C-alpha cells in the first residue's frame, strides 16, 4: 500500500486490532491527575483523570511508550509525580499512586 492510500473500512479495523493495546491510565490518588503519554516517533497524548477513576482507553496503534508524566492537582498546588520511563514499551496499563510520600506513575501488572 502506498503512503497516499487511505485505510478505510475493514482494513482500518484490522490495523487497529494489530496495534498495541489501548493505553489505560488509572488514578488512585485523592486528586485529579493530568497525564501526558509520550511515544517514540509518534508524538504524545494527554488525558485528565478524576480521583479514583480510570480514563478512557487511548488508541496508540503501533507506537511504543517512552514516558508517562503526571501532574497531581492538590489543594496545596500542582505536584509533579515521578514519571514512568522506558526505552520503548508495549505495556498498556499505568496508574498514578501515592507511595512513600511521593506521587508516582507506575505500570500495572495484570
């Protein structure tokens, strides 16, 4: 298929299915968290997730994740969580947690 051809219909669904799983971002903190998912050579996505909720899945096709940053909106002001970083991962489930007096973005194993 040339670069100019548009993927439509059944081909579009096939491409979506063959990509990596959607990114799922959870928030187990008491406050709203703004996430930024950075990909290798694919740009980024952002999503805000309410306290104790999981955001809608983010489609990423064949893009590997290089990092996930998070800002926690506390009553005392915005706090940057410790980021998740990778040389490029296909993992898809992550959560912002409060651990040992720090907010941290971590991978969730299922």
